C-alpha cells in the first residue's frame, strides 16, 4: 500500500567547518513514516563550468537498521559526514567545496516501482569556506577610519549582501544567478587576499 497524503520535504544545514551537513525531516506524513523501508539520499554538486558531480547514494535505512532514518525524523536531524560519502566509490574528500548543491531524498514503503518513488529535492548554497574567509576581513581594518578604511568597510558590508543573495538564489533554484553572485563575492575575497581559513 502506497503512502497516503504524504508530502516529502526536509531542511539542510551545512556545518561551519564544511565537513558535514544535517538533514532534518519536514515532511507531512499522515502517520506513515514507520512504513518506510528504504530512504536514500543523493548529493549533487554543480560547478561553475557546468560539471555535475553526483555523490554515491547514502542510505538512511540499511536493512533493518533505521538508526539514521530515525535521527533524520527527529527534531535534531541526522548529520551526514563527508567522510561517510563517496564519489564513484572513492573518498569524497575532507571538506565540501563551496558552491551550488542539490540534496535529493527518495522514500519507499516497498510498494513503488523503480523511478516512481516519492522524493524531494532541496537546492542549497554551501558557503562555509567563503563565510569563514569573510569573518577574517574585519581584521584588515584600522582606527581611525580613513577614506581607505571606509572603502574596505564598504566592501566587507557587500559580502553580507552577496551571501544573502547567493543563498536566496540557491533556495529558488536559480543556479546561473547563484554562480554570478559567487563570482562577485570571490572577487572581494581575492582582492583582500583571504586565501585560507580552517
């Protein structure tokens, strides 16, 4: 029996150190979350050159083990560590690259045919590294506030606007707009030679 009145949805929160992200269920279940026998998360990264990297499937339910799935359903959510992810069987690295991501979760209660299962796609801006760099910008300021310092300060305020605009573009699925805003943001960080963070 298929889900009845099931509307899938979830929230995503990237860790500040870019080593993980959290998924928190935000679905409308009609009391049927316990019927789920398979729940698979897939992550996609869209690079500015048009390349799409698909991470290998990450199962929230493995056989009879529903630990990850139960965490996902809880108000605390489930943390997906990058060290637990692979790309074509190889390590996914140590930190998520900044950029445009799409997180997809597919749900199944055992009654759906392949490709017909309910799913939800959440478009996200992963910006942990850029935000970390931006937090270092104020250290470049000095007192008293001269015209040169004021000009730097203006640039630093602009980074906040660009972060908000980039996140909004990703939330709305506007990848081209996101990439354009990230170019502006990266130009500021490059101008002030903020090259490392963690």
